[in-house]
């Protein structure tokens, strides 16, 4: 009887492990980028049935995060931590089509279930405060002045029923001044099943991640209902994207000081007209450069995390996009799969052994194809002075035959007040406003110290054109208590969010996203030394006045003849004797000088 019971428990455990292994997947994509850079995209996906999630039976979705979502009635969550700038001209299209990317700093948007807008905002504040403590970030500073309600930019990615959609409220907040650091990476790794100790997450190190030219950490939680009518699941997807400089990452940690390359090791482009013995233009070595996981990340991959029984693409944990003629060496016991396109290959990691991947130095003329983005965007502040200014955004459509349609979202602080009548879209050569490109505008004005400005523009740019979007704004004057400690640095303005709409469908699943860089807005700043000077002067006057009045009130003034034992004649004789002594010394000194 005990033996049969043991077999039953063992079979149930095996079934549970097989189900659990299929509920967690991880994948690493490596792609060399010019010049001499490497894109590393880490993706971790965890699933849990909707019924078990509602009953608080947490397996791969952490309890700490799941209970926060349940308490705040959050049905869909998207959180981003980003630093750096994506160089679209050199690196091409953004990873994941920009879906996993956020603006500089911290960006958060979620769909909260509530009956009214006031109730939704209260739950939104609860969500921000809880996530602030979980991820060691300043999300609790996302208040009403930093919160917007986009209308055209975002749509739910998950599957929600029609009844629940009626009570869902979208709220969006940004913190462009937030500095992303190791304090945010550590709780991010603790949400993973293996806590960064095994699998591809063992490569994530704060020294490498935050030394990258561009990096983004994303967390997406949404409900997913399969098309076949099976049980709905709650999907949690964690993504880390970074662009590393290969030469910089290969420096040893104990000797990170950069040193110039010796003259004899320089590889120069002799086709340049100015090439000579003392002038060298370096050749792009991004395609044939040698590197390995241990050199770039400081360690190999420590086995696998939660051995998966799945077959096919889900079992391939590491992929690299290089041409077929590029030599790639791996550890023993690794299964390799090559893509039919000839520019990608994937590997199935060993269960317990470390996985090492190395690319030797090789003369390769071409690399994996880099596709240009469908839209280029550059934003800057124009004007001068402390009273008014302007914003200029250059939007370029590189396609020669296809127009591009998109939604442009601006979330401006309340002290940056735009003039909507100055909004213009200009095309080069026309010299006047082209109103045909603007299809729709949603404008929500700001309220001082209560909410910021929200501006959404749906527009279309013709092929091979560059449109200039401009508008003027007025700078408000803050109270002296509202300035930060580094007031003369300026105030950060959140990046603009651009949603590219597909020509076939207007759903978010067929959309791409990109963000512009953040802006630094200088405001009229008072002389903060004046309060200090006023305090010092006021304190001095008060001290003199108080001291004089205190002496008059406390001290007792009496005549000299009223003091007992006081002889005025003796004091006069003593002073007269001292004066005679000083006079004799001075006259003696003069006589000595005459004799000499």
C-alpha cells in the first residue's frame, strides 16, 4: 500500500514538474551592431492559470508582485527602466519593435479596474507606492502632476472581456529624472525563479548592464486567453535589452582604465585621402571582432534554469545573429540549430555544465542585415530667454513609396504651458503649414500644481519626407520651495511617445513604438543666496537689539563713589605714574639716538 502511494505521489510530482517547465521560458538573443557593439536581449516569460492567480496560488509569478496587482485591482501592467540613447541611424530598428522600451528614467502605465475615475486614481497611487518599495525606485513621486490618461497612444495588449473593458482605466506616468542603477536590478532578478543564479540570467551583472551605451528593463503582466478556448493564463514577461561596447566590456574589472592601442596594432583605412603615417582612420571591425561570453559579461552561463521538456524553438535558450560563414565555437554537449535564412543560429544549453560561446577574430565583410526604422524622430527646445520657448520635433519617413501614420504623445509638466494655436507641421520646400498631415488632436490643458499637459496628435507623413512639428510654450514661475537642490541644472521633460500604426490594422499588436530623448528645460531661477543673506542680516540686527535691550533691563548702573572700597584718588595717581614712566622711556630712547 505504501509503495503504491509512493508511486502515486511520484507521478503527480512528475506531472507537476512537466507542467511547471512548460510555464517558464527564457531566451537570449545576441546580435553584433556597428561599430564594435553587441546587442544582448534577455527574455523571461512565466505563465500561471488565471484561476490559480486569483486564488493566490503563486508558482512562477512572485507573490510579492501578484498581491500588489490584486490589491490595486490592476489587470494589466507595463513598467520600464531605461537609460541611454538608441542610435537608430547605426543600429536600425529597435528590439521588439519598441514594445519593450521605455523613455529615459522610469515609465509606467497600467489598466486599473474601477467604477469611477477618482477610484481608479486612488488605486493608481496605491500601485505606485507599492511598486516603489518593491523595486527601490521613486515611483511614489508619480502624483497627479505626472499622470496622464492617453486616448490614442496605448491599447490593452492582453485579452479582456467586454464587461471588464467597460471599467478599465488607463493611467500613464513618467519620471525622466530617475537614475536607474543596481538597486533596481536586484529586485528585478529576485522576481525570476532562479534569482539570477542559473540560466541566462547568470550573465546579468550590474557593472556590465549599467556600463552599456543603452539599456532597458521591462516588466509586462497581462491576461492571455488562447484561441482554442482553453483556460486563460496570466503572463508575466521580463525583458532586459542592452547595447555593449565590446572593447570596453572586455576590459578586466581589476584594471578598467582605458589605454591607447599600440601603433603597430592599429588597423587603418588606407582608402581615405588623408591617410598617412601620422593620420589613421580606424576600420570598422564590428563584424570580424573576437569576443566571448566570459570576456563581455565576465562569466559563462551557469547551466539552465528549470530544465524544460519542451521541444522546438522553446528549448533553444541562446541565439546569435551572424552570417553562416562566421565561425562560432561553443562548449561541448551543446546542440546547434541553424536558421534557413543563413543569418541566425540557436543553441540548446546543457543541463548542469557551463555554456561558453566564443567568436574568433575573422575577416568578415558583411554581417546580419540591419533594417532601418520606419520613422526617425529628433526633438529639441528652441528659443531663448526665461519667459518663453518652443519645441521642435523632426519626423523623417525614410520610405520611398509608403506613407507612415503614427500617434505622437507629449506629457508636459504643468509649468510648461504650450500655446495650441502655435502648433504647426511644416514640410521642407512648402514654407507654410500643412494641415492635411494632421488627422486628429486630443488636448488636455494643465492645471497649476494639479495636472500636466497632455497632447496627442495623429498624423501622416508622406514618403521620403521630413516634417517639422513645432509649438511655443510659456514658462511658469515656481515657488522657491518647489525648486530641486540642483535648480540651475534645469527640469527634465519626459520623452515623447510615438506609436506607429500599421496600414492593415489599428490594433496595438501590429504597432511599433519609439521614444524621443528627454529634454532639459531651464526655468527662471531665483538667487538662492539672498535668503541666506537676509537671514544673516536679520540675525545680526536681532542680536544687537536683543543684547542692548537685555543689558538695559538686567544690568544695574551705580555711581563710582557708591562702590564700597573704591578710591578714585589712588586710581588717578597710578595712571599718572604709568604715563610718566612711558614718557621717560621715550625721552631716553631719543637721547641714545642723538649720541649715536
